[in-house]
C-alpha cells in the first residue's frame, strides 16, 4: 500500500463533500480562508466548500526503526484538513423564516459530518472530526463555517 500524499487526501475530502446536492460540484482545493473568499466570484453561486491542508505533527513516542539494507525510521503523523463552507447570510433586518441561513448552514454541516466521519478512503485510516465553528470574515452577505478534520498517515524515512 502506498502512503497517500497530501494532495490525494485533499482531493478525497473534496470529492466526498462536493457531491452533496447542495454544493453542485462547487468544491475547491484552497490554501486558506482568503483563498476561498477570492474564489466566490468564480464559483457560480453559494453555497461552496473549500478544503485546505492545516498542518500536522508526529504522534508522540511512535518512532520505530527497523534494520534492512539501510536503517529506516517510521512514525505516525497526525494531519489536519479544514473543510470550510460558505453560505449566503440573511442579516437580522432581512430575516424571514423561509430564508433563514442558520438552517441551511446546520444542514450542510450535518451533511459534511455524515459523509466524512469515520470514512476510510485511500489512506485506510478513518477521518475524525476535531472541531467545528463559525469563522470570521469581512465579506457582506456571506458566512463561513469550518470543520477541522484529522487522520493519521505513516511517514517513512531513511536515516544514515
């Protein structure tokens, strides 16, 4: 089994969430929140979803070495990806029950959670939800929600 790359894991997350009917294939690989904000004009409408690599760290006390023709070290690495959902925001002055964006947002968060939680794809290790929260933005009539997901990948290196 090949160790998946960060690009492959990002593509996997995008493919899982962008097929949700609400997104109509409006899923993007992004660097950060500002990147998603700049893509909104090109997206063809809201809601949209962006997936960004959000860093990682080795799992403590998990380094192993084995002797072959070269000394090899392996560690388990915990990686994080942010799934950011952008929806139209109806301000307090425009509120009516049929266009309440909170319901749309919570439905989208529920759908993303359901499709990703525990999913084992190319990595064969499950995805775990770390946190979920609204995100700050200066854009008018758009609100963002983020989910932080993590999984584990092995990292193998050669030490001399």
